[in-house]
């Protein structure tokens, strides 16, 4: 789990899951992930080692869904 807090802007985001998937072009933090009846808001997308082989999606479960 990760936690990011920006007190000066009063923005708070809690990362509840890190999901690794094979690389798919076009995945953005504006998208959501659905798995086994659960919904996850994607907060960040990381292209592992910039190789285009896999992506790590840092997600927050169930918020705004």
C-alpha cells in the first residue's frame, strides 16, 4: 500500500492496490479496472523499465465507482 498526501493543496490519494499487466498502449489514469466484481480507479501507470513489456497500475478501490 502507498499513501500520497499533499497538505498544501488538501489533495489526498490512497493507493490500495498495485496491479501488473502486460503492456497495452493507451492505458491512462482516467480509466478504471474491473476485476471479479470489484472496481478500481487507476491513479498512476508505470511502464516497467520503459521496455513496453509490462505496466504497473497503481489503483484505488471503489472510490467514485
